[in-house]
C-alpha cells in the first residue's frame, strides 16, 4: 500500500493566514491517525521553543505511526529536532539550478557536503531520514538520480520529490517519477502543490509511476493554492487503487471540519469527497437513475464520508423527484397531476433562486 504522510501540521499551517494552537494541533493529529493517515509531519523545530514544545506534546500522544519533523539540511536544524525526541526527519535541500543559485550561490559541492554531514549525523542518532528535494520539478532528473544515489550511500531512507511551485501535469509527473525509480534507489515520496489545480492528480500519478508515499494536507491547505488533499488521496487509494483501508466516516468528517474551523477556511459545498452538496441530485435523469440504483451516479456511498444523499426540488427536477418527495410525505400522487405542476416548480425556483422544501411541494400539489 502507498503511504500517506500528512503534513497538515507543517505545510498546511504554512498557508497564508493560518495558525494552529497547541490543542488544535493535538486534536488534528489524533483525528488524522483515526482517519487513516500512515505518518504525520508535524512541525519545524528550528522555529523555536514553542514549536518544539508542541511537537513534544504530539509525541506524548504516543500515536502508533511515524511522526516526522521538517528541517533544512543543517546541523542547527537537526539539533533542534533531536532536542524534541523526534525519530524521523525530513532534511530539505534545494535541487533546481534556480534555487541552488539563490540559496547556495551556485555551489553544488556545498549542497553535497551539507547533506553528507547532516544525514550522517541523523543516522548515527538512529533517525529515519527523508531527503527533501526542494523544487524537484524544475531540477535535472539526472542530477536528482545522482543526489538520490548519494543519499542512499549515506543511509537515507526516502527522497521527497517536491513540485514546489506546482508546475507539473500528471503525464509529466508520471514520466519523471518512472525515470527516477528505474535505478531502484531511494523510495520516493510525492510532495505536490496546487497552483494549477493538479496537486492531488500529480500525487496519484506519482504513485502510479512507482512512488511509495505522498504528502497530503486536510482540505488541501498549504502554501499559495495548497497541497494534495488528504481526503482525496485517501479515497482515491481506497476506491481507485482498491487498497484495503478502513476509513471511519465519523472521524473523517470530524477531522475535515476541525481543520476548516481551526484554519478559518470554509469548505465549499461542492468540494470533492467532503462537500455538503456532492451527493445532492437535482437533474431529473439522475434522480430517476438513483432511485432505481444508488450506484447509477455515485462513485461511493455518502455514508462512507459522513454525508447524506439529497434530492433537492429545483429547476432541473423531473417527475421522479416530485413523486419521491410526495410519496415520502404520505401522499399517493397522480402522475399526470405531478407532471402538470412541474412548470410551476421551475418558475418558483427560478424567480426566488431557492429550491422548494417538501412541505411547499405538498401544498403546491394539493392546491393545484
């Protein structure tokens, strides 16, 4: 199975205008585990003592999954992580020529020296080490292979392939990851951004091409347009990849709304997986099919993500919707009469920009 390493408590909190307090972090960490996350990346110890204290409190939860911190590949950052008692670290280095020029004054030798010093020190401490390749999507793939091979020789455990500015398409992602996995070097973890709306698709494409892990954030929180969505990747792995994952719909629903509240980020009613209206069927053709078979126009049951199915009475409703609601209200409707009130239903909804409720439909039927 693919590994979901969720970074809501690190990259998710880096979203503009988002800040979690300690209790929110603890609640989110617990709910992430209960909702199906395999690993958590929970903070940046180099930020200071408060961040380190929060990380210690998360570790004190003793969740039976790997907890990771994010660090620059420097001894100072590593030492800050070690002070917390963390057992897994991501050590980030710039890997595109653009960022190597900006951050290291074009000195690739310095990059390798830093990496050797810090990875060696981390492995001496018995840590799980992920090398984070910042801006991998703009890097030369042969250079990435060289870096991954070097990291493997140092004892590193994983390489994080970062589409840092979200420029990849799924087909480009697949090609890049397939090429990098040819050499059977370090396992690859996908870290994708959503600047063109492709973060989740690119993560999935990377997994299809051979990546072993994906970073996610709940409701896609993160820098700029955000990251790959935890709930979307989770459900994709279960339903599209047929992975044997037990998903607690109550916990997932609680997680999504807890993060939304803590981040002050309302959830769109049409958001995939968790939007309140994604199981609402208004089109007459769709409702007719759904009444006959609930799999007609749904990829999975709403109960699986803590939601419900609705048949709103709207402009595009057909007689099937009206018959459904009238029968539910205890009336035995006459089909011809139901058909005759359809134009009135559509006119009312169009004029007031609001669907009818079942009681209004019942009154309209009885008065016609």
